[in-house]
C-alpha cells in the first residue's frame, strides 16, 4: 500500500502541484514544521551554554521535530485507511510532501527571466531558489545555479520523500520532510547552529543517502533515452566527481546532471560575501551555460521523474500482487 501511495501521490502532484490558494488559506506542512523548529531553536539553543550542552539540546530538538509530526501522521494515516475512501485522503496528503511541479516552475522562471529580462531579472529569479549571493553571478553562473538547484532538489524534494513514503507510508514521508526541513533551518556551520544543528545535519545526510544515489541513476538512464544527452559522460562524472562535493549527497545528482548535459556545475561561489572554493561537478565540461541549457536540464528532469513514477508503479504492482 505504501508503494501505491507513493506512486499515485507523485503522479497527482506532478500534474497539480500545491495550489497557491490552499497555501494562502492553511499554509503548508513544511511551514507548520518550520514553526515547531523555530520554537525549539528559540527555547533550547542558548548562546551561553557549552557546545556539548547545545549539541545535546539539538538531539532533543531533532527527536521532537521528527517524532511529533511523524506520530501525528501515523495516527492520521491509520484512522483514514480504516475507511473505504481513506486512501484517497492519504494520497492527497502525501502530495504535499513532494515538489515536482513547483521545482520545475521555479527553474523555468529563471530561464524565462534570462531570456526576457536579462541578467538582472535572472539574478532576481535565481535568488528565490539558491542561497548564494546573486550579485556575484554572471549569466552563465545564474544558469548553472538554476541547474544545480534542479538536480539537488530533484533528490531532496522529489526522490527522497517518494522513497520514504514508499518505505513507511505517510508517516515515513513526514519523518523525512521534518528532518530535511530541520537541516535547512538549523543544520548550518554557523556560530549559532554549529553545535545545536549538528544532529539535524548528520541525520539528514544519513537519510538522503539512498535517494541521492537513486537520483543519479535515474538521471543517467534518462540521459540514455533522450537525444543529445550523454549517459556515459553522466556515469563517468558521478564516479569521478560526486565524492568531491562538499555534501555527501548533493554531488551525486549534480555530477550526473553535469555529465549528461556536457557542462560543469558547482565550483567556486560566494555565500554571505565569503567566496568558497568548491570542486566542479562535470570537470572539463563547458562553463558558458545558458537559458537553453536550463531547459535541456528540465527535459532531463521530467524524463527522470517519469522513470521514478514508473518504477514506483512497478513496485506497487509487484507488492500488491
């Protein structure tokens, strides 16, 4: 049943996304989890405490951040599945944990901004999906940033939640989303969160391991299907470059995407006015990336996403047979 829920929620969210009116009315599960994280950060993360105490408090916070929403989701799922049409409600709820349509829309917006409004518009559009300093980016860097975000968020925002929904149903998906949201809010190496966010960052790295590898495989297979893509280069790039990334997971989809498109991604970039010397994914690929490459990346994304949906459909049929 969990695999069936993952398959149907992916198919539904790919078409409908999360309606803006619904977001304006009730918000989104991520915003609800975010409020819990903010409250715990304020209550437990005290600058006067030692690093050891702050790390222990971070473990307590992560337990609550993941445990409370997961228990609520588990109880809700059991209650709903006790009724004949309850699976429809569970599928609808599971779609809120996925981000196929919104991810593609935001990345397409960067390509459109570059085409129609130039560099300034492109910088504005890409600033909505990446954390680096937009004023330091030229047109090629804006395009690379959009493609990197597409690759990484395909793993974090689509494949990983779908994987954990398939493994643990709605509760599994919520547990993943809570952990991933905690990492994005407090899992930073800053004076405020270096110790308190340690558990959130390490746990998120762990639970993203299977999805990041699966995402790379999906991109490689998609590259083999699409004309003009290079599956062999994608595979070589993954094995050569993924381990050089500052993240144990983000390098896998980024390297696969870079190799498939014949471009170089990642590399040096500025955060908060500080330039970091990061390795390139797709080493040797061209760096003069354009809006046309963003759209090529989107075709690769949607093909890989359809492969994921098909894979879950096969898994659902096999498990229900």
